[in-house]
C-alpha cells in the first residue's frame, strides 16, 4: 500500500508565479482533504472532497486558491498568483468516507516557499 | 465554540522516563478523539483513537490514552520514551456525523539522552 502520495515534496517559487500541488489518495478512499500547516495557524482544513465533488471549501483563504479533483485518484491545489504568505506545508489526506469515524491518512506534505 | 486545547507547547523528557501529553476539548457532545504524531519532515500518523467503550485505549508505538468525560480530556501517555519518540503530537477531534477534524496546536516533544 503506497499511502497518500504528494508531489512535489518541496517547491520554491517567486511571488506572482503559479504553483500546483498534486495528490494521489489511497485507492478506494472516497474522501480527500487538503490542509495547510503554518507556525501561526497550525493545521487548517482548506477543502474537502467527497466522491470527487467539493463539499466544503470554506477554508480556502481567497480566490487565488483553487482545488480540483478530476477523478478518484488525483487532486490538485493551485495557487495563482502565489504570495510569500502562502509559504507553508500543504498536506493531502484521504479516508474511506467523510464520517468522523474514519481515519484520515496523511501524505508526506509539500513544503512551499514563496520568495 | 468548539475547541481543542493542548496546554503544553513543548515538553522535554529524558529517554526512559514517562511521558504525558494533555488534551482538552470543548464540544457539545462527546466527539471522536484522535492522537496523531508528526515526525520531522513527515506527514501525520495516527497513534490511536477513541470512539466509545473502554476509556483507556492502546495505540501504536507503546502509546495509550485515557478519555475522561468529566474532565473533557484525552491525555496521551507512554511509560518509557525512546529517542525516536521526539516529534510533534497533535490531538484532534471529530463529530460522528462530520468530516471535519479539528486539531490542537500541537505539543513538541524533545527527548534527551
């Protein structure tokens, strides 16, 4: 079992550039979550997909952030244009369903640095 | 308002000593409770979880946690820590019918030789 796969692991970009983070959830999992982790705000849920459909995007900070899940095995989180305050570690997690009963499995994260 | 509190930001413990990490929650009902561990440069890994039943739950890596309803607490313990236990530990809660996992701020554990 490969677990949740994220790419890239590290990304350094300049302010104003577009950044795309990628996630492959565990096969058979119907729910996918994107989180952001910063020193100031801790772990924040950005968006939640269930069966490839965005259910809750209330955590997305602003219109510069967008997320898609074109199929059950792939999701992207895009930031355009990026800003230095977007620097953080972004985690993708998946679970069998969206119930609180089910464990969320986390990927290794993407460390984003915006200069 | 619903909240998860980890009162200790940083704990230093000697190898072989016992460890206890505190977690308190404020929810209208008893939520599902989790402890995750994050090693440096890694994602979060589930240590243990409590849904119902026996209030003392066993997890991986020799960890256990006790749910105390009267204190709204779910403290994590390990009788004897190993250097590899140095990491950040997060308490998290979820409601049974809700997908949202709310995390505490985390406790960083340093293990000294």
